[in-house]
C-alpha cells in the first residue's frame, strides 16, 4: 500500500512566493476544503512579482516540456461547479524543455495588471485570482500548483450622493416618512436618518431596519437569486404617536459587507438594500426597501 501511495506522490515540490509578501496587507479567504488561509491583497494596475521555486525529490531528476506561470482571474458559479470562466489570463514562460536535478528558482513579474473586479466569495458564486504554475510532462500528467491572492479596489468619496426619501402608507391607517442622509455608503460608514410618523391608527408593536444583500447569478432559466439579511437594527419597541420622529444611526463596521457588484462579466450581481420592517400587534408585517450603493473607500490615515 505504501508503494501505491508513493507512486502518485508528485516528483517535486512547487513554492510560489510574492516579492513583498512580508510587508503587504493580508486577508483571510476560504479554500475549497473549507479551511481559511491568509493571502496578500493587491489593487488593479499593481505589479505582481515574486519567485517560483521547484524542488525535485532528492536523488531524482525531473524531466519536463516547459514551465509556465499564469495569472488568472476566474468566476465560478456553484450550479456549474468545476467550470471556471477566465476574464483575465496572462502567461509567462519560465523555462524551456529540459531536466531539473536540484532546487531551481525562477523570478516572475506581471506589470500593471488590470484587475477590474474585486475578489468575492458568495453563496452561489466565487470570483478569485490565482497564480498557477504548470510543469509540462510528456507521458504523464502535468504538475500544477496554484497560489491565491486577493484583489480589493478602492473608490473616492462620490461627488453626487443624493439623500433617500420615501413613504410607507396604509390608507387611513398609517403614514410614515423616512429619510436617509445619502444613498451611497463606504463599508465602514454610518447610516444616519430619521423616521416621521404623520398618521398612526394601527397599533405598532416594533420597527426595525435591516440590511439585505441580494446575489443574482446566471441568466435565463439558470438564474439564481439569494437574499440574505446581514443586519437587524431595532428602531423602536412600542407604539409611536402622531408627530413623533425617531433618529436612525446604524454603524456598518461590524457587518461583513462588500462593495456593490453590478453585472460582473455578465455572470453575477450583488446589491444591497435598506429594508424598513414594521410589525403591528397582530404580527402583520409591513415592508419598504430601497437600494443603496456600497463602495470601498480609498484608505487614508484616518479611515480604513
């Protein structure tokens, strides 16, 4: 049995390291096996450089038909698991056909790489970036090793950021106006607003504000929509009276939010909504929601 196991052991170890790995910011991502690992983060148009090290099994030589490294941006839809849609693909040849007898190291560099989409790991879709090393061989399968990294793209504060004003009404029973100071928020922002009760003829038990994420994947008959409630914030417990107003102040930092993604490579979208929920004493629920735009604020010494 040991012989059989050994027969399928790769004839070499492959290590991929980034040039500035020790100083670059790291984030946690989840691998296919469910385990989490720390990976370096990059922004679009950065240069990605480092080294590939190949170490044959001691005393063995590794014959190959060439060594290459690819930088890949991929989208995987979970209903089509195993099939990756490459939206970025850059190849660098590291070695011509030959033999490797001892540890050999190859530098690589991908200059000012355009990486327009952020890394994303959702309910039904994953967008990832990897460095993929392939050692080609003639009569047996190629040896492949991959190294993940993360892309996070930042935005400036939007120049136009209109407030949100809406009404909730039930004829002759309830009339509520609510207002939020803006419609675009960065991931560590604060939602500030106010709710006005203009007419109250039903007995309201409580009211809360929800943040909902709606992920849409696929198209046509293979469209999947998943809505997830990320936050519930109680605004009021008890019955309000006419003319009363309630302030809203919701900090976004504790929640795992991502930027809004709109029709990414025609494969998926991720949108966020503020959902106001009113519950009366007979447990009837009234909803009013409005889409908001989320973005990752360009980091400064005062914000992250």
